[in-house]
């Protein structure tokens, strides 16, 4: 599968998974839970390289779907993404803050502004932005972990045989761990863009649409910035 095909498939599957996971919890639906687990498995398969890994994940996903549909497997896979996704993103930003590395937001900025150089004030600013993203994503992961532990019925603590410390209903869990998680990320992106435009009057991108268009044109460079250490 080509990179373009994988990206298109991921963009199509991600919102479908979020909707299915939402209804799986809010309606306590075994069918929607199985559907969400299947979509999650497809997302993972589309996200990785290597035929053997894809086959293994596909088989594991199929087994998980059958288990959830039969009711013999708790929908733990649906509790983990709200924890693991922001945790992985926090690591993605945070590990580039160590000494000798280039902060991830700076890598993005250089790729978007290339061949123009970044002014020193912008370099300092995007390092701070990398810190903000790291801390917010880490806080989201911790909060969602607590929600998953205290979900009642069926949370991680109850599945392990313990009482929930602060019982969280299914509706509260799904709205906070799914909807609020990605809404917070979107709000931070929008707020940071406004701050950047105000902080740098000569900033070349005057609205988010310009930034997104430029990012699409510079997609290979942006992907390389993830891999560069």
C-alpha cells in the first residue's frame, strides 16, 4: 500500500472509529463496540509497514472483534487509545527537547518556511510551543488513564477486581476521553496559531487554511522531520 493510500485510508477510518467508539460506550452497544474494535484494527494495519506485521495485527483484530461481539472480551481496546494516542504524541514532542536535538515544532517550522531561515525569536518561540504540546498531551493521557480506571461499570479497576475510586459513568467517560481529548488538541492548535500571528506580525501564514495548504505541499519534508533526530 502506498503512503498516499495509507494516509487517505487513515483519514477515512479515524473519524469512523471515533463515532463507533462513542456510541459503543454511550449506548452500551456490543455491536458498536465490535465495530469500533474492527475499525481500530484497520487503523493500526494501515499505519504500519511490513506485510507480516499487518497480517498479525489483522488476525489479532479479527479475534478481538469476535470476542467483543460475543461478550467474552471486555472492550479494553476502546479504553486504551485515549491514553496511548496522547501519550505517544507527548513522547513524539517531548523526546525532541533533550539536549542536542531539534524541538519538533522547530522542525515543522523549518520545513514549512524552507528555503527561508527562521529568525532567532521564532526558534525560541517554537521550542516553547514544543513544551506546551508535550505537557498538555501528557496531562490528557494521565486524565484519560484515570477515567478508564474509574469507569463504572467495566473500567480497568473493576475488571481487575477492585472498586472504582471515583466511579465515572459511560457517558462521562466517552465525552471526556474521546470528544474532549481531540477538542483540546484542536483548541490548542487554533490558540497557538493566533498567538503566533500576534507575536510575529510578519508571519507568512495569515490563517490556518494557508498553513494547511502549505503543509500539504511540504508533506514529504514534514514526514522527514518526524524521523530526523
